[in-house]
C-alpha cells in the first residue's frame, strides 16, 4: 500500500499554472526585487523543495511570468493597414505591461521563449514583412518597437504609487524653479512640458515618430 508523508499530505496540489498565477499575484504585492522562490513557496503554503519540482529556478519562473503577462495581449485585425496593426500592437503591449507591477522589467530581463511571446513576435514580424520591409529591416524594426514600448513602461511606472509620484513631481518642480534663468533658459521655458503628466500623449507621440521613420524606410527601399 502506498504511503504519503505527513508533510506532503498537508501541502496543496500544485501545477505550473497555479504556481504562475500565485507568482503573478506576489509580483503585484511585493514587486520584482522582493520576489523570490522562498516567498512564493510561503504564499503557496508549501516547502521550497516542492516548488522546484515544477519551476527550475527564479530565472525559469520569470520566463513563465513573462509569457503569462503576454497571454493577455490581443492581436490586431489582420485586414488593417500594416501601420495601424503595428500601432495597435504597441498600445496593446503597453496596456498589458501596465496591468502588473514591474511587468516591463520582467520582460526586459527574460528571453521570448514562451508560446505567447513567440506568437506576438510572429504576428508583428509577419505584418512588417507583408508591408514590404526587407527581412533585415523587419527584424530591426521588431527590436526597435519592442525596446521602445518596454522601456517606456519601465520609466513611466518607476514611481507608480500615487503619493510617491506626487512627491517626485514636487521635487522636480522645485528643482526646475531653482535653475539659473541665465544658464538654463531653455530648460526653464520647457519645464511645463517636461513635468506634465501626459504619458499617454508622449507614448502616442513616440509611436508616431517611429512609424513615420519606418514608413520612410519602407518607401525608400531599393527595388
């Protein structure tokens, strides 16, 4: 007759999906820097050794988290013009990365090995190739757009707590006001734009500039 140890009988049944969901909740609670295998085991009410049956190490866990975050990203209508599809992908990418604490940092630190991330890469690169970009330009454009969205979200979510954001804004407002008008006239004159809470507008501006550049590159491609 098969026997079960007291400890294993008390531990909840685990699978990788359950672990990833718990890890995503823990990421939202404590952030990437405080996320650890030990804390995840505690959240799941299991011994750390049991966790390693399903997840090799923290690097593996982060790759699984990254793919789970990407699972929420929707692909655009394939009948739209290429530019509208890429723009939609950019905004959808940003939305998903903003939906979880430090999600952009998780993606920046992991390779696109999961099926959801690979699916999004396949969609984006296919759109670019069908639009007429060369294989090299399509690949480089994919890197460029991914880097823009990911790092934009990393920057815009650095001070995500409302009280912290207000405190930082006041610090920078005072700092700009303290600048010498003679030495830094341009910085002082643009302070209102530099300090404005307009992340949506800035993101759209950046996407427009990137797409304008890619459009020019596509049109000027040698036959």
